[in-house]
């Protein structure tokens, strides 16, 4: 749920964006933003294809078993962090 800011004169915008990555590209914080905190927050690193498949599972366009077929073992950690199914 997105709520408008309560401060007069400010508004909120929500929009989708598309990023095209090679499915074999490892997703991790950009070098400029790599700190012990960001590395811990975004660990373990995952392949773009794995993250894409997780997103498809989350929105119901792929079955949950699809992640088991590729050997992804950190799905519960991602669910705990972001609240997704």
C-alpha cells in the first residue's frame, strides 16, 4: 500500500522500471556502495536469472518448485527480509 506524504507541498510517485541484465550476471551492490553493511544486507549474491525467477514465483507466474529445480537455497532468507511469499 502506498500512502501520500502527510507534509503539504510534497507528493509521492510510484513507477515500475526495467533493467536488462544477463541472466548469468551476479547481482551485488555496485563498488561505490559496497560496505560491510550493504554486503551483509544483500547477501548472498545471486544471479540475475535466479532473482528474476524468484520475482516470477513471488507474483505467481512461476511455481515455487521452480526455485528448487535450480538449487536456490536462500529463498527463506529473502522472504524473511522482504516479506514476500
